[in-house]
């Protein structure tokens, strides 16, 4: 029996994000194509004698108690399973915060899955996903990984075949975006340009790279773009390096570029690494499920 465990917590991007309506309770109905990427936080869990949750992270501005999704996940796990346990959690954040990459959600997913293993509590995948959903709509996908269609408020997941791999260049403008604020500002109208989600699914099934890159779309991009004009400038620069497609991920403001060619991806990476976004530039790739 082990008393510690280390879990990788991968980020996600949205290859396509559509909002189809608003429910009576204020939640938005979405259809999104989710794709896990290799850029990950590292979450270490260790049993401790005192029955409490202790959290440490390398980012001083993040809460280390209630409000940190990793902490909230541990407390929820302990309450739901009834175990008498204490846990020390260390989160090494590599995923930028408030970036549209599900950084907090993936930490929560890693804590729930990691604690289930560490404390040998035997929860099923479905039970873990149900717990995860209480913490955030993206948490269940973060447990599943790979490529998936997310519907409802993001919780109805359908696994898709792994999308053909791309190199992924991520560049995050300085400001963060509040998911709640961006959805709140979205006004759906007849002029809203909706991405072709069904066409994207077909392109993934056929491993049609050009079809995928040609159907990137995000109904939230014009909303975040109004607050963050750097988005379109970053996209313009990425395109000049020959990427197959560019788009903003989630509620943003991170921009991703999909590159089939490793050399083009590296050249673009070097370009951004010496510019104003140097510290928020990452070169990664799709992560298979
Ligand atoms: P999504 O793509 O799911 O909308 P995001 O990438 O936009 O998420 P996060 O990085 O999850 O956003 O951060 C959103 C907010 O959550 C931040 O303002 C941060 O203070 C808070 N937060 C709580 N716990 C964490 C965590 N473990 N990692 C990052 N942010 C966290």
C-alpha cells in the first residue's frame, strides 16, 4: 500500500465551441469539441495523519484553501466517501490561469481520481464524473481526456475517436478572462456565426486534418476579442508561420494554432518566445485518450 501518488493533469482546448441557448437557471447550453493536450499541471498527493486537507502550489496568487478547485475536490471527496483521512496536495501549475484551458478543472479531476486510488475507495468512473460535475462543467471531460463532444452545460460527454495529431502553439495575452463574465456578455442573435460541430465530428472520424483545421470555431471569440484586441493580432502572426488553423480556446483569451509541420511550429514558437508574450507561450501537442 502506497502513501503517495503523482498524477498528470492535462489542459484542454476547444476545437469548436457553440452556444445553442440559455436555460431558465441561467446556464448556457453548449456543444463543444474538446481536445486534451500534453501541457499539464503536476499534482502530488500524500496521506497525512491529521484529518485535514493541506494544499501547496507554486503560484502565490492562487488560494490554498477553499476556492482552489484542487482543495475543494479533496474536501468533496472526503465528505462523499466518508473516509477519515488527511491529505497533503502539491500542485505544480504549468497551465496558465484563467486562460480558457481548464487549468483549475483538470487539477480537480486529478485530485478526485488520485484520491480514489490513494485511499482505495473504489469509486467507478461514473461516480467520479458525477462528483467532478459538482465542481465544474469541464471536470468530467478532464477525467476522460482524448477527443470528445460535450453537450448540455458541458457535462454530457460522447467520446470521439482520437483526432489526428497536431502540434499546438499556445499564446496567452496578459489579461485573464473570467468564464462567467464572457458567457454573461454573449448575446446570441440571428447574426451569430455558429461553428459546424457536426462537420467537425465527421472530419475527426475521417481523420481529415484540413477538414478539422477549416472548421475551428468559437462563438465566444468575438466577445472576448472586444475586451482583448491582442487576440486577433496573435492570430495574424501565427498564420504568417503557416499554421493550418487558429482559434481562441474556451472563454479565452489563449489563442492556439494547429500545425501539421513541426518546423513551422518551432519557428512560430521561437518568434513568440522572444516577444511580449514570451512567458505565456507553449508548444505542445494533442494527447490521445
Ligand atoms: P475554463 O477553460 O474551464 O473556463 P480557465 O482555464 O479559463 O478554465 P482556470 O485556470 O481554471 O480558468 O481559472 C479560473 C479561476 O479559478 C482563476 O481565477 C483562479 O483563481 C481559480 N482557481 C481555483 N483553483 C484553481 C487551480 N487549481 N488552478 C487554476 N485556477 C484556479
